[in-house]
C-alpha cells in the first residue's frame, strides 16, 4: 500500500507576488497553504494522501496547529520547505514543518540559510460517513505506526532545519486585568475600529476558573473514538481503559489555547463554495482568515503574527453563517498584543474553532521587498 518510505520531504519554491500582503509580508493564508501543500505532497508519496484515503471512505482532518513566525521571506526569494511525519497513540498523525530562507552563495544555486517559519500540526484520520476518528493502522502499514524515539525525533528536527528557539512570551494572567471593559470598546462591533493601544488594557472576566481545559468534540461528533476508546482533549489524551491522565511527551505537546472571555470585536461571514476543501468542509486556513479579519486596522497595520495556535473542533459547511469573535489583550509593559478568537456557527451557536495569536511589531516594509 505504501508507495515510498521517504522520511523527510523537501520542497523548493520562490515566493510569488500573490503570496504577500501590502507590507510585503507573507499572508497568513499563504503560510498555511505552503505548509498544507507540502504535507499533502509528502502524504501522496507515502500513499496516504486525501485522495488515497477517499477510496477507502476515509479522510484527513487537522485537529491542531502551532506556527512560529521568526521572520518573513521576501518576494521572489527562494525558500525550502521541509517536513517529516510521525504517529502518536495510533490515533494522531503528527507533522513538523520548517520554511527556510535560502541564500544565494554561488553561481550554481542556493544553499540553506536560516529557518524562518516552523510549524507543528496534528492530523486525525476519520470515517467520512460517521466523522469519527479511526486508528492509523486502519490504512497505514505497521512501520508507519511505530512511534519515534526521542533521539530519532531530534535527528529529524535537525535535518529539516527546525533549530529555532521557541518563542516564549509570558502568558497573560487573569488577575493582571480589572474585570471591566474600557468605555471606548463597544460590545461586539461589526466593523474595524481605530484606537490607540497605549490608552488602556482590556478587562476580562474570570468566571471560568480553568478556560484552558475545555473539551474538544472533534468534527461535531462525540469526543470518544469508537475504535480506540480515546477521549480527545486539547493537550492531553486519557486512555479510558486505564483511567489515568498523563502528560504527553514534548514531541506531541502543544501550547494551551484560552478562548476569549469577552467579545471586543466580531464579524459575520457566509461560507462560500470557494472556501471548501476536498472533504466538502471549510479549509483550515479560512478559519484563521476569519479570525484575523476581526482584528482592528490599527493592529494589522502595526503588528504581524508571531505565533498562531489553532484548535479545530467542528466542521463548517457551505451555506453556514459564521460568527468570528475576538478579544484583544495588551500585556502590561509590553508592545506585543495578544488576540483570542472563537469561530462559531450562527445556527445553534456551535463552537467550531478557537485561536490564540501573539503579535509583534512589524519590521518589514514594502521598501524592503526585493525584485
């Protein structure tokens, strides 16, 4: 069944004009599409692409995303995208990816220069009829379901250029903020607002004592896997047969995602046919677009995303009305805003995805764009 056992997949390309925004930065949707296309190409070489799974009435869905953006490649700059995959608990298909900028060091070509963007993604194989997760061994050979040793994992990270130190800004604590909303922020506005970030911090309420521990119901179905009897949570897996919670090894871990506890900004979107992927669901990059579109223009013009964390909970379908809600926090004594987002289906108020985005001051301008 497996057509290739290539461990690392490499893809070279040049940054096109359509991939950059008005500042010359890579669009978030471009980054996510680069990553997804590279992962899909590798899966195809391994015989486990979405097309391959569809023949068995199976499909891949993305459950979790973490992206670190260290710096942006320029327009027309060559890049190298590298990835490897590894299984976890016979249920999760994990993948590490790195986008590296290449530097022209000779007349014969380009050499790997420096990692610019790195990502970790968690996929789940599902039954297309029921939407329930199934074991990877349902479709994969046994050798592809064997976990990596720590040494092997570190070697592969080194091989793909995943050597960047993690971006680790302090997480905002609830008690740092008063339980009030500044008067200039109106409840749930439906358009971008301009204001000076230096004026206020944004209050939150702390009624949820543990907002990080909300349970994820994958693909609008029960969180229990029929074939595996696992309970999918944001950062932990509980094996029901033993009843003991345990921390996942760092190879598989993701940062906590805290949902917004207030709505400072919101917009409504209608799912277009153009938004759908092979499974007939909204593509994962569109969820991030919906979140970012609610962020005020003053933030978007001064800052760019530094880390993006997403957890996908349910699918969005053609014709759905989607509400994107955002809470904006400005950390005391920091120039790095944090936005927390939730994507909701208007009908039934079902939560579809939750996102946290940490922003940094934009250092790239159109004058720096090469070409």
